[in-house]
């Protein structure tokens, strides 16, 4: 996400960093490049004009002109203003002290509203331990109710529905009463969408709002539509007082214009971002972290949070014991590999590590390599997985055939695993491994 914008901004700021001192002309030149980068990213032109004016004013007024190492100060200013542009501090839902908390989902058809409803339900279950129900009030779009039933159940939420013949306002009111009776922590109401903003859509939303009195109204917009998404949000903001935005398909948005414009245009922050098709690819939107990622500073906090979500103290202790006892085998390696995959796409994870985003630009990581390694390991017997160093010629051939690979791939996996096990053993014993020697061996 934001690849095109990130590349241009990082190049511009790298040039700024390269100056021993900065002149006003240097700042003006940098602002021209930043302005062009933002416009090419489909950021609203009024937002671009305001943003660059603010950055320039701060840069010229911060005493950076003529100073040594002024580039870092300019980068800091740009990072802070990008964060402010996207909403400043991250926002969370307004949880009611008297459940259920009611969340109303609004948006046009095709924005991903129904899937976002299920993703939010799963997020609340996983992150807050909430019992969640979803109400199927989109009775006009064909198969919308069936879709919510399917994805809602996958998310672990109860689905309240009355088919497609009932009135959406009555469904919402009935669902709110039922959620209260059944002691649900959260009720998420999936409302009807239209192909465009119209009076009927707004009137129905207003009626549902009066009927269930939601604690938050979230507008779902498709990041891939760029300024059209911002225009839709602006129209909704004029008629429906929504609280925040859910930005879908953010992973496919190389430019980032919608995410960078929507808060400045509507005054409403992005609260959640959908970053993939799977139900678990949904997270709180942190403007400061996104700003850092755009500027190539990584996103260590999100990476840590993802790792903590998968962390199991018992498994970690058992892994440490196996390393010390030299019992770490390919079954353990496979489990560690699966845990890494559960964190998300590897390309995205590596981009969260400071400095790696730039280095990996243009490099495509083949996620299928995990599948090939898994196939090789699962084609081994349990004893071979515990002692891969004992695997010989005929066994390699059998494993290669069973995994649909070749003998060379099997040999390479075993060799790399042995090198990794050696490093892990040395680290567990408090020794510093000779990484240079290992790299030379890997290249043979």
C-alpha cells in the first residue's frame, strides 16, 4: 500500500537529508516535489496545498535554515504533518457502559460493507473478547443476507436476520432488543447500500439511527476508488453525522489518495483499515504508524502486536527446552513457519521493519515457497523430521517424489535447516555465531 507515494516522498526526503545545510530554495524545491508526489497519489488538491504550506511554514520557522543536519528536522516535520493529516491519534469504538454497544455500518454498494461488518465482528471477539451479533438489514441487494449469514458465522458472530421481506428499520429495532435480551456486548448493524448517494438511502439510515440509537456510525469506503471515495464520504458527512471511516482494500491502493484526504475533507478519521480478503486482515488504523511506513521508517509496533497475538508462553518454553536439548526438529521448524505465516503476508511484514521497505522495493517474495517447504517436510517420516541429518540418497528421492519437487530442493532444505539449527543452538548457549562463515557455506 502507498508504494508509489512512499517511493517519491522517500526519494525527495533523501535528497533533503543529503544537504549539509538547507537554504530556503532547498525547502521550496522539496515542497514542489512533495506537492507533485501527493497530487500524483490522487490526494485532494486543496489538501495538498494546505499540507505543503504548513510543512513549509514549519520548516522555515523551525530554525532549520543554515543549520547542520537540518534534513532530519524536515523529515520529522513531514512525518508529524502526515500523521495529523490522517487523523492524529488512533481512535477506538465508543463502548457503552450498558451493553450492547451498537455500531451502524453505512456505505455504498461495492464498498465491502458486509465483509467489513464480519471483519469488525471478528476483530471485537479476538481483541476485546466481546460477544458479538450482526443484524442483516441490507434487504435490497441480492444475496446480501445470505452473504452476511456466511461471513458472520465464520467470524464467530450470531446473525440476526428476518429474510428480505421485512422492513430494515424494524429488523434493526428487533435485533437491538434481541441483543439486549441475549446479553450481547456488541451489535453491528449492516445497512443497505446504493449505487450512489440518494434521498431514499439517507432517509432509511436516519430512521435506523433513530430506532437503535447507535454509539458509533462507521462509513465504509473503498480505498481503490481514490477521490470518488472521498467525495462519497463528503456527501455522507453532509447528511449523516457518521463518526469514523472504515477504509477497505487499502492493501491494493498503491497511491493512497483516499486515506490521505478523507479526514481533511470530512473531519472524520479513519478508524479501521481492511488490508486483505481474509477476515483476520483487518486492524485499527494508526495514523502515526502509517506515516512512518510511508516515509520508510517501518512499523515496529504493529509487527510486535501481530507477534504478541500469536505468542504462546508454553510453546515458547518448550521450544527453548528443545533447543537446549538439541531436540529441535523439522516438525518444530514447520510450526514456527506456520506461526510466521499467520502474522500476514511476508512482503507486508518485512515492510514493517525499518529500512527494509526501501531495500525490498521491486522484490517480489514468492509465498508459495512456504508451501513447497511444507510439502517436503510433510513427505518425510516422523523419524526423518526429527533427524534430517540421517536422510540419504534413496530417501531424498522418495521425499522429492512425494512433495512434487526434486532431490536438489530436498538437499537444500536439509542443509539450510542444519545451518539454522546450529545458529539457534549457539544463541541458546549464549555464544555469538560466525554468521560470515555460515553465509559462505550457504553460497556453496
